[in-house]
């Protein structure tokens, strides 16, 4: 069965027994847009207010601050545009763990990884510092290496396809041999 | 030029000090405590004596299966119970490690990695390559109803080899299961702690009674009879499914 057929079957609500389906997380996308939009507005207002007052006194500071602000605003807008771009393809975006491999369709890019080509499976959790690993989890990435190309593949980043933990657990149980390597915890300052 | 001196250089110095502070500040004590270190695979005193005793009771050989340790190791345990039990080749692995990561991201203060293995492997003969899997119900997994309400309310049954209703009911009464037949191995994975942590939270998981070991992560005192009874049930299943490998 081709990866295209897998996506088509899921879209037509005709998945096969045993498939694990993780669809694009719309709520997470909207929350990202709102958060980044809010940040964008706050920086825009602050930059405008500071620029007006700085214009009267220090022209050099005004130019520098304006440059930094414009750069920040551009990055914010770009990050929002990226999420909106994701939304355009959201209906087709998903990860399907079939009985033979992983099908990932994201931003109109379709990839297929048979289970026996997956090695070095690793989940990385990111935690706030000074908290036990069992309490507060910030984000999770799932990565593995494709034996065919030797390339490192990022399967999941944060909650784009919902909670990453079930994806990792199911994938871990389906890959063959000793391909699961480890879980990694990184601690960061708040 | 004056602008660079007044603004950019102090900013660069500030960022440098923030990175240095972030990297070399005191390591978090929480990082050293793996959430699974108190699980059924723990190398606690009780675990060290109980698993050899279990091996003896089942007629299996006990091996210390710890990986080679070094000064970066935070936790290291490993027990392997191997041998023939009721004519079936059994390999029970209970172990894991946690160690400081080889690489810590630039802005992270501390990183460690761990791997936990808790599984019972039964060697079977499966020439037709049939398979089945019993796992906790998951809304993301497409599964068919078995018609056993006590089972269907908790589990998903996957695969093309249907197991008798009696076993589905048995798993239903246990309330938790992670069992898979794939290739020539019937594998029971003891993910009870992790599954409970994911569904009910860590505090409940620590005190929850594992239906196989009949003890919790907080107090690892094996109920030997229950473990052996469970292994017997799985060996019975192998016999019923006619996939027992001739030794």
C-alpha cells in the first residue's frame, strides 16, 4: 500500500485495523497563532511608544531600537505565517503508524519510513529547571535515524500532532530489534 | 563607533554571561532522579534478592545484566532470568540505566538519558507469522471490538490471530495489559508504571499496585505466586494457540 493510499484511506474514514492515527492538532496551531500574535502586538506597541519618545532625544538609540524592533516584528510575523501555512494543509497533515511503517504528511510533504528502516529512536523531553522530571514537562521531540539514508529525522516536535508520548510509545513497540535507544531529558531555566 | 561601545558590546557581554550562568550553575537535583528508578526494575536491596529468588522458584538462571558502568552513570540495574519453563524458552529482562547525556544543548543546564527494559519474552513457533497485540485502549488506534465488554472497555485488540475469550476476560479482570505476538516471540512488556503515569499521573502511578508483581513502585515486594501464576497463564495461552516451540 502506498503512503498516498494510507492518507486517502484515513481521509475517507476507512483506516485499517491496527493503524494509529495522529491528526494535525488544530488547537495547538491556534494557540501558537494567538500567543505569537499577542507577543507581536505587545512588541509593536512598546516599540512605537519608545521610538516616539527616543526620537526627541537620542537619534542613534532611536535608529538602533527601531532596527531591533523591526527585526523582531518580522520574525514574529514570519512565525505566524508559518503556522498559517501549516493550516492550509491541516486536513491532510497527519502521522499514521500502519502495521508496516510510519507515514508522515506535513506541509504537503509526504514521507514513509518502514519500521525496519528506523533506528536510534529517541525522545527528548524538555523540562523547566529545578523541577523533578516526573512533574513538569515542557515539550517533547521524537527523532530517529533512517537506515536507508543515514539521515536523522525529526518525526514530531511538540504537540503539532497532539501529545507526542503515545506516538513514541506505539512506535517504540512496533519497531524491530533494538532500535529504541533512549529517552533524553534536558533541563532549562525558566 | 560610539554606539557600538555603548550598546552592542555591553549587550554581547551580557548575553555571554547569561549563557555562562545557564551552563555552569548548580546542577538540578531533580535531574538525577529518574521517574522510573523506583519501578519494578529497581536495583534496590529488595529487588536484588527477590529476582534471584523468583528465578530459583521458576527453575530459571539468574544473570546480572547491568551494562558497563562509568562515572556518568546515575542509575544502573539489570537482571535477566533465562531458561526453559514448562517447555518454553523464557527470557525475562528487568533493567535500565540513567546516565548523564554525552551532549547537553547550549542553553540547557543539565541533560541525562535513560532506557528502561521490563519485558518477558517467550520463544514460540509461528511459521504462519500470525500476530496479535493487546494494549490499553487508545483513541488514536483503530481496533475492532472483541465482544467481551470487560475487555473492550479497557483494551484494544489488534492483529489477525484471535485469542480465546477466556484470556480476554482474564486480561479484563487484571485491568491492564501489554502483550504482543510478533514473529517468533510472545512479548509481555511491563509498562504498567508508565501507562498509569500517563493516564492517572505520577503520584497515583507510584502507589499503584502492578497486577503482575502485586506490588507498587513505592514498595517493591514481589508476590511470587502471582508472578508465576501469570507466567503459567501465558504459557497456557501459547499451548492453546498451538504455537509452542518444540525444545
